[in-house]
C-alpha cells in the first residue's frame, strides 16, 4: 500500500480549499477504526477479574488472554498494506468492521462451562478482533495521509489517536455502567448473561457504524490512479483539494506511481546494503510508545487500583476518569502539532513521563498489608495490600500525570509520524513493519505485567520510567521534524534520493 498522496503535490496551494468540513469528516470516518481499536483493546479491563473467576485461570493465563488480541493485531498490521493495495482502502475498512463484529459476538458468548475449551474459544475471537485492530492501525493513518492537505495533515492524522482514546473512554464508560447496573462485572445482567459479556457485545454497535460510514467516503485518489480509474480520482481530488492545479497534481501522482515498483519488503534495503535508517527510526518510535507502559494503565487499571486499596466500584470510576484526561490531552496535542511540531512535543512528553512514572514507582513501594481491627485483611488466601495515608492520592495524581504527558505527545505524535515520515516508494512496507513492531511490543508489555505485578509494582514502574528516559535520548538524536513538509520531501529527509 503506497500511502503517499496528493497532499504533497497540491497541499500547499490548496490548503484554503482543503480545510473544510468535508476533509475533516472523511478523516473522521477513517479514524473510526481507531475508536474500535481503543474499545477492543481496552474492554477487557473491566472483565479481568470475571475471567479469572469464570475460567478459573492464573495470572499467566490471564496475561495471555488479555494480550492475545495483540498477536492478531501484529498479524493484521503486517498484511493490511498488501491487502489494501489489491482491493482498495475502503474495502479493507469494511472487512475490519465485520471482524470487529465477529469478535464482539464470539467473546460475549464463549461458554465458561467448557472450561479450557471455552477459554480457547474466547482467545480465538480476541485474536480475530486483534487482527481487525492491526488492520485499522495501518489503514487509518495511511488513508488520512493520502487524503489530507499538507497544512493540516498533523491535525487530521492526530484524529486517529483521538479516536483511540475515545474508544478507550467508551469502553470504560460502558464497563462502568454495566457493572453498576448488574452490581458487579461477574453478576447476571440481561438474558441470563453476565455483565462482562455485555461489555464485549456492545462493541458490535460502533463496529456496524464503522462499516456503514466507510461506504460514505471516497476511495483514496492514489489507489484509484494506481488502478487507472482516472475520472474517479479526478473527482475525488477536486472534492478534497479544489480545482486549482488539478491536472498537474494528477500528472505528478501518475509519474510517482509509474516510477515505483510494486510494494515489496525488499524496498526497505538500501542499494548499498542494510536497511534504511528511517525504517529503524519508525520501528523504534513504535516500540518506545508501548515500552513506557501506557497500556498497562488502560488494560489493567482496575487491577492496579484494587491493588492500591480501591474497591471495585472506585477502581472502575478511577479508570473512567483517567480515560477522560487522556481525551483532553489528545485535544491539546491536536491543537499544537501543526504549530509546535512533532519533535518538541515528543521531547516534552518523554521528560514528563520519566518523572511521573518514577513517582508512581516510589508510591507503590509504600504498599502495606491492610488491617481491620488489628487483623490483616485476607482475600483468596492472600493479604490485601493498600497504600497508607496520602500515598494513594499521590499515586493517583502521578499516574494521571503520566497519562497527560503521554496523551499530548507520544500517543498522537507516533501515529502522525508513521503516516508521513516514510518515503513514497516503501511507505507501505515500512508502515506495516512499524505497526507490527508496535503490537509486538504491546504484547510483551501486556503479557508480562501480571507477573511483574505479582513480583513488584515498584520494579515495573521504574522499568517503564527507564524506557521513557531512553525515549528522550532517542528522539533527541534520531527523530527528524516533519512539520510543514510535503510527503515527497520525506525522500530527501530519509536520504533515499541519494541511493535511488
């Protein structure tokens, strides 16, 4: 999937024509995949305790059940580009919508009475949903980059992250509402089904909406030109960018298409040998985005806050508040990205994350056994721990501070950069590799957290703080600024023209 677009050719001349509501609506529909991405990956947060009880699983099995969707996401990310090149961007969105619906229904109805067999079925449908997430994580930034004017490409690209955090918030809100109605995540709600099952089933609603709305936006003009569907491409370009220099834009896109080989993994190798450095930069950006532990907050926050002494209801409410903060800070990033630039926001975010994660680590070092009437409170044969005095409040403030710094920097900026930083001729392969690397890193962090929690939350959060510090050094030395540059400029920025 070659994701360079007409924005690079006509964006500067047509920003006044391409900033209307039509362009924003088109990007917003594409970003709906991000909403499902956020919901699918975070909905399990409200079901972790219920899964442990219903399927009688330990921490290791729980970690795999939570992380299984991420394996599917890595596979989906690796294959999305090639599929979209063959059948089009919009068809890929519709396929992803169907897979999201299948995952919602399958996870909701996986029978716990089957024991291990039911758990395996649950995991299979989590992987199906994960595959859809991986596809959405590639197709949304690619499509938005192809259809956005250069002057507002950063803001429109950030809609992907906004949709993701809205999806996370939606899942937390639904989980909280259903849990409160039923009186517990593992209590019967409607039609004899536990509340946690309805949490998954509700995902079918936005999935159907995504599938329907994807039929109301135009196909990518670059894909249309690659298929020699020039009249359709011309109509889409005029709708997106206006009539100014339209034929010149089409001629430059055709020339670019004609000069490029079909997408191939071999394109990532330099003629002189080795992989292009920009590919490694994109991959490491993806890895660092996950290595700071952001998804520990959103996948396991209920477990985390219960470990800090909150009851189930308080933990659900706290998780929901955290997701609202994430949305607010993402809006800040959208306002700043095309003014301040990508790189400065990443650097500020890295510093803030390092400090706040270290503070969380210190707080969890204060955990003590909870006592009532001089007796240690026990649950499931283990002492219940809590944060004494004001340590719980400090931990809550620090954890939400971490979310603030992530939400205004590494959350949206990585998606913006992945959509625009790679040169035209291997953007497809590089974007797929970076997205797959992101999901692989996400899987490792998610899979290992239950064991880390049992070992030491202090160790875990100091480890995430160390990754945040390393991310600062990485950006300072290697990550280029792409603000205001056309997509074609990325060839020179990456040094590709010298090797071509």
